[in-house]
């Protein structure tokens, strides 16, 4: 009797095809969806003026963690670590930072006089994206000092961390595209 493994060996899938190519995107989409769902389900109404110290500590802690993780990914790109997947991680960290700022705005809006026009989580998410995109429609405006400080912090955070991460990621992608054809020629 012949061994089935030697009779018809299966061809090995090429790297970057099949599930191996789809898996990072599926994981990214799942985690991004989990962040969005968590944003809408977490009890953010218990933060803000009811627990100001906890609110500020959580906000600072989450932003610090995201910043450290972004810097780590930037370092991986600069060192050209082949085992890292910065495209997956950086995009998720950007999604997370947007939702951290949205949660902060939503909690701040519970304090009277902090925001004009921000009433719901969708409003907070909308304001965060509009601020990130530097569009500034003016329909939601920070009125209080704390709201203005967080808005300035978001703009600064975006310029420093998100821009650096996006630049590192596009640099890596460009390098991979440029090096791809050269690898084939050297063989």
C-alpha cells in the first residue's frame, strides 16, 4: 500500500496568497469593529463631571499607551524588521486614538458649558474626525477651557504621532514596492 502523502504531494501555497494574505486584513477589521462596538457600549456616562480624576487619568493613560505603541511601530519600520506588520498595527492604533479622543469629548460634553452642539457619541466621533481632518465645520464648538485643551491636544497628538506613524508606514510601503521588482532581477 502506498503512502498517500508521497503519492500526490500538495503544492505549497505561495506567500501572500490565500488565507495568509487575507488573515491580517480580517484581524484588522475584527479589532477595528471591536473598538467601535466598545466605544458605543462602554459606560462613558459614568465619566466626566461625575468622576473627573478617573476620567483624566484614563484619558492620559490610554493616550500614553497608544503613543508608546505607535512609537514602537515607527521604530520597527525604521529598523526594517521583517517580522512586524506595521500596516495592521498602525491603522488599528489610529482607530483607537480617534475613539479615545471621541470618548474624552463625549465625557467632557457632560459638563455644562464645555461644548456647544455635542450631545451624542456620534457627535463626539464626528467632531473628532472633523478635527483630525482639520475641516472644522463649526457646528460643534469647544466652549470650555477643558474642551479647548483636549482639542488642542488632539491636534498636537495628530501632528506628532499620527503623522509620524503614517509617514513611516507609507515609507515602508514605498520601499517594499521599489524593492519588489529588484529582488526578482537579482535571481
